[in-house]
């Protein structure tokens, strides 16, 4: 596959995304198909890499690496500061301002990345550059500068041209995995692995930025100043950072309160959760511009939410149910027998994963309908619960308390989000399309429970029964029919 030249596209492809329901769903489905391929490949790469790196570093070394990565990710989320969310929400409504809006996003994000890079360097020094965690953070810091180019990705999502992003991400992902495994095997430890992550992350950001410059339409661009863009992005940035904090703060706190293999066991369980959560994220990312297009029409928005939820119910929910049922096999494959303590933690976190599937979609709807204030307050309460709970319970209850706090936080977010969006969209249709997939999931779980002692046979039997039940119940979304799915992926 080659990079598309936008000058050769049909005029309908270069125009703003279609607003009529069927055409819009086809574009969303095609974009999501590409992102699904990306996620699947990167998930395999991440699983293989984690399986090797966790074994080579061991629980203690991997714990130090994970604590550094979690800190870097938190600071990195602050660099974007809602710029990508603001672009995904606003670009579909103002095609003429795309070029100037992106330019404003780059300028603000790059300027903002500098003090945050300095802050991460300060944290590395505080942790001790003679420790693996401190040195790893120091090596990760330079890549934060290129985080300022992250808004470039949004133009591909808004225009539903995600194939180019998939090619770059997969190519760099392969390079990153090979590098991480190589330096780990060479005995360079957590700092060496972090150095590879830093270099390849920077490379990825630069390549996407270069490609994004080729997506603009010829002609003049409507002015869109930095101050105007900042006013729109800052509220989303605050809630975006808060979301990342409540998702990752437990690993950061654990890194300061607890030492030894327990940290690595929790990090391994959390890593598996993060990998599968990406399945949900790719769908909601592809759907956000479409949700924003229909934000003012309660009925149309409800229909689109139901369709996107149907996709998640058959593609994401079964993964987390399976993760909980077959946690032992998942940990053994992903991390090895040295991480047995991660198995009960993963079973707890799989419950949080089910709630995360719901929350990813609810959060996208809230962003599309500009319910920023509600997101802020629910995230504020979630952070307070997570931080206070971890500080109080970790010393006496250990990392299992952190896992249950993750479940409690996600439950809180679910209830709060449902209370907010019921005023802006209808949810009855989404509930209606849930019945058959959920029934198929329950039926598929039965052989997993009955054959629980058979480590390999149980998940295989569950998968076969689940697929069969979905087909018999006619629970598959129309977009999941294989020929149509592949055609949409090729066109997107």
C-alpha cells in the first residue's frame, strides 16, 4: 500500500464528511476497520514484546520500567492537553479552518511540551538517576517534545483516511518491538528499553506530522487564532488529563509505596488490561467526529450511539469476559510463570475493563455534546477516590486494593456519565441491541466454566460456542459481515 495523494481523490472524498446516516456510518465503519487492523497488529506486537521483556527484566525490573512508563504517559497526556479532542470535535464543522486550526494546535502543543519535558527530567532526578526508574524517565523525557505534533493524527480521523496512519504505526511498532527485545536481551535493563520507546515514539510522531501536511485542501484557509483554539481546547485538556490520571495514578503511587516483585505483577496485569482497552478506544476514536456531527439531534445521535455500542458489545465486551475467565492462561502467555501473583489481579481488573468499554463510548458522547463541565467534576471525584484510596489502603492491603479501587472508579464514572447523557441522547435503542450479544457472551462463557481446569481447551471451546451463538441469534452487526467489512477497509 502507498500513501494516497489527496489531489487525485474524488471531490466527494475531499469534501467534509457526509452528514447523512448511512454514508456516515460507512465512513466510520471503514475508518474503524483500519484502526481495528492497526490495534490487532500492535496488540500482537505488544503481547510478544511484553512476554519477552517481562521475562528478561523479571518482576522487579519490569516494575521499575512500568512505573517510569506510567509517569511518562501521565506527563505526555498533559502535552496534548485536549488539543486532539478539540480538533476531532470541531474540524468536521469548519472545513475551511482546518489548516489554521492545526497550525494553532501545533504551536501551542510544542510550546507547552517544553516545560513538561523539564518537569519529567526533574522527576527523574528526584527518583535518582542512579536507579533504573529514574534513568528510564530521563531517557523518556526527550520524546515529550514530539508529543506536540500529536494533533496531526486527528486530520486522518476527521477525513476518515486512517489507512496511512495504520501503515506508519505498524512499521514503527515492529521497529520498536525489535529494539525493545534486543536491548533487553543485551542486558541493558529498564533504561535501555525505555530509550528505545523514547526514540521510536519520536520517530512515529514526526512521520505522522509529515503525512498530515499532505491532507490539506488547496486554496486559502480561514483564519483561526491560537487564543481562540486554546479557549476551546483547554477545558477538554483538563478533563483529558484527569481521565489519564485516574487510569494510571495507581501504578505511579504503587511505584513510590511498594517495592519488589509485587509492583511488576500489578504492572503486568494492568498492561494486559491496557492492550485490550485499545479495542474500545479505536472504535470511539473513529466515531467521535460522527457523534459530533449529530450532537444537536437527540434521535439521530441515539441511533448512532446504538450502532457504535453494538460494535463494542460484540468486539470488546467478550474480550474482557474472556480475560477474567482465562486470566491464568493470559498471564502465563504474556508474562510467564514468574508472574502468578498477577492472575487474581487481572481477574479483578477485567471487571473494570467491562466498565471501561461502556465509559469509552459515554465519554465520547459527552465530548461530542460539549458536556465538559460534567466530565470535569466526575473525573475530579474519580481521582480523589483513587488517590485517597491507594494512599490509605496500599500500605496495609497491598496492590489488590488498587485493583478494586480501579473497579470502583470505573463504576462511579459509569453511573455519573449515564446520568448526564440521558438528557442529550436516547439510550433505549442501545439497550435493545445489547440483549442478543450479551446472551451470546453468557452462552459462550458456559464451556469456559465447565472446562476451567483444561487450560487450552476451555478458551477454544468458549470462542467457538460464542461465535456459534452470535450467528444463531443473528446478533452480528451488519457492518461485521466479512465481505462488506473488507470493502470498507479498502475504501477508507
